[in-house]
């Protein structure tokens, strides 16, 4: 009997990768741009944006980058193993 994999176990890796992507996009592109636009229109001196995720030694980037990289590598190995098992044919 083939047991169906629960949706959470199937999609947690892409969810972590997308969250990390959005976090980096906000912290390095969106927030500095919005701050610059705000300073421009409010006629206040520009205040450099300090990325929130860099504070504390950037441990967040090290951990999420490691998690995303290792899980992507292991998922690739799983897919290769699945393809190899399908190519062996019946009884193999």
C-alpha cells in the first residue's frame, strides 16, 4: 500500500526557501529603498539603513542559508534515487 506523503513534509523546504528569499529582499532592497524615498519626500537627511538580519553576527543568514542549501542537496539526491528506482524496471 502506497502511503501518501503529508503536505507539510512535502512542502516545508520550498516554504523555508521562499521565506528566506522574501526576508532578504525586504532587508536588503525594499526597506532601504523605502527609507530613501521617505527621506527624499520628507526632506530629512538620509539615514543609512542597517539590515536587521545582519545584527548579531548574521547568524540568521548562516543558519537559513545552510538549511536551504543542505535540504536542496538532499532533495536532489532523493529525486535521483527515485528516478534510478523507476528505471530499474519491474522486479528490480
